[in-house]
């Protein structure tokens, strides 16, 4: 399944609370009007600590991640490039955002999410990852599949999704090359709580998993997020 993700920074003169409220109450309902939109989630960042991992942190600093699902890439592109709604969204984004990158990703579910009631109680971590310099996209994809099987063995992981980036827009609506937005994947992990997260990575399986990560990843930039469904 393909997902369109917004990597979001608030305007510097906005407080996080004001940004988060506006995103939820004003921008969310506007974006929810996109034609053929199947689902839409917002993930405001609540913590930027790496937590549990000893790994080089990348340069990224985001205040939130949006996720929008369509049946295909053509529907996604049209929803945000044609008509009055597309123009209204750009105007609104310019009002409250200081930065916005867009990536389209192929999403794979490695460990399925539980039912909504249990999901609502979980802690979520999103990580932006970049492959080692000199390695290819094919190398990255192959090793990330191996990595997924290692994560399966870690205790306390409630759910896990991999999002392999296929299209990059450093500026919304303008596809760019890899060097302009060097992000290879977006990780989504869910745990019962922060202690479960720490214990998972401190376990023998967790140490094996992170040793493997260092063989194919150059950077991991982790964020704890809240998540809320808009559509």
C-alpha cells in the first residue's frame, strides 16, 4: 500500500500547542476533503530523544508527520495539485507551517496493529532513516526486509510498519532527487510504554537488531508521537 506523508515543521513564532491545535481543528478538516482519501492520520511530535538506541542521529527536526492513504499514486497527486482545494491547502499551510517535505512510500506491515481500543493506549515512535553512504537502494530494501524479521523477535513490540520512500518532494508539488531529500524510509513502532521500548532494545534480540542496523543504516532520527485519526 502507498502512503503520502508530510514531514512538518511549525512556524518559528508559533508555540507547539497553538500549532498542534490549528493542525487538528483547522487544517485537518480541510485536508480531509481531499477526493478519494481513504484514511488520514496526524502524528504530532512529543519527544525527540533517541530512546533505547545508540545510533547517529540525523539532521531532521520535525514537529509532526501526516499520513494520507489513497488507492493509487494518481489519485494522491490529483488530490493535491488540482482545483480550489489544492490552492486552499497551500494557503493554509503557508499560514501555520515553517517547513513541509512530502514523501510517498510503499508501506509494509511487519507486525499488525491491534484493535483500535488497544492501539489508542500505545506509545508510538516514528523514525526517519537513511542508508549508509555508498550503498544502493536495492541494498537498503534487501537489508530492511532482513531487519524486519529481527524486529519480530524483539520482546514488547506491539506493532511495526516499514515505509520505503519512492518519491520525494523537498518542496510540495516538486519531485526532487535523492540528494535533495536523502530519506530512505520511515519506521513506525508501537509499544505499551516508554519502559517497554527501553527494555525491547536492551534485550538480546534488541541488541542483535541494532547491530544489524549499523550494517546498512547511516542515520536514525527518532521521534515519539501522539497519533490521531482524522479520516
